């Protein structure tokens, strides 16, 4: 997991000039008045990770949001950028926005696979929370909660498997319904009864019946196995009978298929109604259709970029220069944004494909009959027309299914294309009549009659066995999948309940920390089942010992926000595997005054291992947290705004020091005295804090704006009181008290103009003071925290600097 070492941005949102935060993996508290632009920091981090800013991604602003992201007052030749350096330097990157040929474009400096994988994986994590987002999960629908949580924990994959099992079971059920095996078997049994005079119960019974049927022919042979029937049929067939036998079989097959079509028609009409409803729901919403068209275009663009068609860094649509990898990532991100409408379209396509599959079986059978060699005979003209009409009726469904999803498109209603079952009866009657006439033409031919009885009953018996085998196979599959599905659902529910129980404890623990003894207890996230589906997640809790749900039924806005924060912090702990930091952007505004202290204590006590970027405009709370984090390696800074620089922060000591030394090297006196004075004040505040130098209390921000002379005076007094001879005898503090004169004169108008050598001497005194009390080995100041009671000494963390220090 990584933390942020350094964050820099320029020309992003409210930030015009460079804004840098030297964090070194430490947490930071940032104060800024409303309108100072502090949220530009969270916006920049969000864009760095997600290629978008959620609240800048609506239709009015535009999907790319680059215009809204780039600072309005930046010059055309200037680049906007966000730079993040991590504790893993392989992930360091700059993301830039700049004008190219009059259009805004962006790129990223890190193109390594490890970085791209890191970003992709990080998109599943939540590490930025704004005030406006606090209650989203709490008051959301139960389905939204399930989807959101499923995406975070990867549970959606499990749900997909469950859906697959259910789809298979439903498909098997549909096959049993539409193919109506019992009816088909019954039809074949009727053929056997008609030809043999009784039903058949076994192979032995069938062989016995065939031998009895052929006895009048005196063939001198019988059968003992089913596969010997072909020899019997061949021995009694006359050449002139072949066509009649073929025609009888042809008519019988058509009659059998058509007799089973009513069950298909019922299923087709039911499925078509579902498809029609989904289609109408989409076409009624123009914006939804536009999104579907856009999603299709974006998906095609992704295919092109992933293929070998485009090999140069340019957009294949507008031909503008564009990094292919970045463009592909942007397109994939936008397709993800259109997920909801894409899911609706996918459901529609799924219904469409399912209906096509149902229609395919009967239409293929009809096509087979229409391509048969006997269908074009003059005697079969009427039959051919009926079958063609039936074929056209089925094709009407396919025509409706091929209509594009566009606003002006409408599908025919079910009753407009529903197939009249009278047509099926007419076809059956024709086939039965023709089959009967053929039989009548040979009624006095004993051999033909026996041949017909044997062949028809043989075919019917084989068909029964085949149908029974198919039915048994489908029922076994259905039963097996139902058993697997039942166990899967049981395990899924147990797993989800166990997981939700675990994270519920964390949520409840965090919430109780902020609201002890307030009678809102035992908060639980629980799965909901509906219509044999996992339908959502509900949030239960005890309200004054009574079970209640949902949270907003009784809880105030402040309590709901606390619950939202608890869920966010739980998700950080439970799910974030890449980033060991999180950003809280002005979330305290939603808390009652009485709970703000508890919130601050929570962050310090429960999340010490995380890097926290805490932004607030609440001055009193800022001062409390500022006092709370002293000695905990937190950075503290103030976000400000002016018309020249836009949003900015007080400059880090390291950068200020670097600039001072550059000016001294080049003999540049511009603002030099004032900058040396600022640097002295910064290190004096650290020294005063670590040595517990007491200064007179002042209200509000005045307490933070101590002047160098006052701090030096109190520091000298502290050293004298503790009889630190080495520091007491050092003339450095007295020299500095005099040198501050140059810094003050450089900050104010006056007749005295310091020389560059005066500034150099002033700077040497400041550096000497820093070297005296700051250890470069452990990067810590000499501090009372490391006081040696026995030796009466004070030191830095590593003991590299030690001084006598009597108490």
C-alpha cells in the first residue's frame, strides 16, 4: 500500500500558480475559508486517479470536464498539471492538461504497466469523501447499496455466477415447456396404437408385436432385435411403393411438428411481450437512446484502438493528435459511466436473443419441409402455401426483433403478429387427409399395409425413446442445476451475511465512538432476498431498544452523516488494498458541535496507520485538531486565495530555504530579508513547541503569528531557566535578536536599505540556530519528549544532539 510523499498542482480548478504539499507519507490538516479553493486539492486527486471529477461530469458541463478542470485565468501556453509522488516511486506520475492546436488535451508521464494496473485497481477503492457524498449510501435504494458494495468487494462476480445458474435453470424449464415432450410422446403413442392396435411398454413387447404383424406374409423369418426391422421392411417393399411410403412419412412428420407448435406460440408471445415492454421503456426516453448510441460509438472506438487499425497517436474519429493509451482509457471510463443504460440495453438484447432461440426451432423445421423434394409437386400446392404463410408469420417476429432502438421506432403489438392457431389445424388436416388418401389407394395391398404399419410404428417407437431420453436428460440437468443453485444460494447468503456481520461490527464501533450512549445501537447491514434473487442490502439498528430500518426513519441529519462517515471509514479499512491514505473534504460541516471533538479523536485513535488529508473551513475545529495532532508528525497548513495566485498554501520550509539559498548565490536581494524572517519564524515555532517554550496566550490566529523577536526572547529565558550552559553561553540567540532587524526593514518601507552581505550574515545565524537544535540524522528537533531524568539531559530522537537540561 502507498502513501503520498509529495503533491503538486498548477492551473487546476482554483489553483493558478504552483501549489505543493511536502507530505513524506504524513497526514496533513488544511484550513481554508469557504471559497478559498481547498476542494481543488480533492478534485485534483480524483482526476489523477479516475480521469474525471464526479461533480463535473454532468451533461451541462460535458463529459471530458477538461474545460471545467483547467483554471480559467491560465495562459494558453501554460500547462495545467497534477503531480503525485508516492512511497513507491515507480508509481510517481504527472498528469497534464494543455492546449494543442486550439483544443484541450491531456497526457500522463507514467505509461508503465504497473502504474496503469495500479490506477485500474484503485478505481475500485474509496478514498475521497466530501460533505455532499456523506449520505449517498445511507439513503440510497437497497439495490444501489448491494451494487455499490458488490463492486467494491468483487461480490458482483459471485452474483453473476448465481444469475448464470438461474438463467440455465430457466432455459431448461423453457425447453421442457416449449417442446412439450409429454404431448409429443402421446402423439407417437397414438401412431403405434393406430398401426398395431395397442400401446407398447418395452422392447420385448414391441418385437413381439412386429412379429405378430408380419406373420400373415409368411416370410419364413422373425426378428429378435430392433435393428433387424430394416431387413424385414426391405424384404416386403416393392419399388412402386417407395414414393407412397416417402409421402406418407413426409405428411406424418409435418403433422407431428405442427401439432407441437401451440406450446411454442404461447412461449413466443409471452417472451415477445417482455421484449416489447423493455423496448418501449427505452425508446420513450430520448436521452437514454442518445446514451445507447453514444455507448455504441465509444465501444466501437475501443475495438478500433485495441485492434491494429490505428497505430498512430491520434483520434480515429476527428484525427486530432491524442495519446492512444490515454484515449483508450478515457473511452473505457466513459463506457463505464454509461453502465446503467448499457445494462438496460444488455437486458433488451438478452430478451431478443432468447426469443430468437425459441423461434429458431420451429422456423428451421418449416424451412426443412419447404426445401423437401415433394413439396413442389402439384398435389402439395395448397400445403406449400400454408407452410409459407406460417413461415412468414414467424419471420414477422424476427423482423420486429431487428428494428433499431431509435426514438421514432415502434414495434407491433403482440396481437398484431400473433399466429392464428387455426392455421396449424388447417395444415394438420391437409396432412392427415393426404396421408389417409395414400393409405386408401393401397388398402387392398396386404404387403403395403403391413410395411406401413411396421415402419410407422418403428419410427414412432424410436421417436418415443429419443424424446424420453431428451426429456430425462433435460430434467436431470434441471434437477442438478437446481441442487447446485440451492447450495450456491445458501453459501452465497452465508458468505455475504458473515461478511456483512464483520463489517457491521466495524461500522457500529466507529459510530458508537462518535455517539456514545445515544441509544442508536447494534447497526447491521443485512442482505434482502426477493423472488429468489438477492435484491439488496438494508441497514438495521436499535433505536431506544426497538428494531428500526431504514436509518433516515428516525435519525437526524447529523447522525445520518456520522453513519455515512462510519461506512466510508469501514470501506477504507476493509477494501482499500492499494492506497493507505484518504481525503476528508469539509465533512465536519455536517456534524453537531457536540460530536466534532469525538470525530477528531476517532481519526487520531482509530486510524493512526493511515495518511489523512483533512480539509476544513471550521476555524474552531481546526484549532482543536491542530492542538491534538502536535507531536504526531502531522503537517498543518492554511489554504488561501488571492486574485494573482488563485488558491495557494503557505510555502513549505524546504522550498522557502531552497529559494533563499538561490537568491544568496545570485546576490538577489528581492524580498530576501522578508523570506529569511519567515523561515526563522517557522523553525522557531518548532523549537518552541519541542522545548515547551511558554509564550503569552493570544486569541485565534494571532497565536499562530508570533513574531521572531518574541519567540527568541522566550527561548532565551527557557534556556537560562534550565541552566543549559552550552546553549546559554552561545551568543547566537543574541545575534539573531539583532539580525531580525534586517528582516523587518526589508518587510517595511524605510530609508535603511540592507546590503546583500547583511542578509548573508542574517541567514548564517538562522542556519546556525537550526543546526544547533535540529538533527539531520533523525530529522527531529531536540525535544522535551526525549528528556533523560537521570542524566538531566535533553536530546533529539537518535541522541545525535544532547544538552544539559536541569529541571
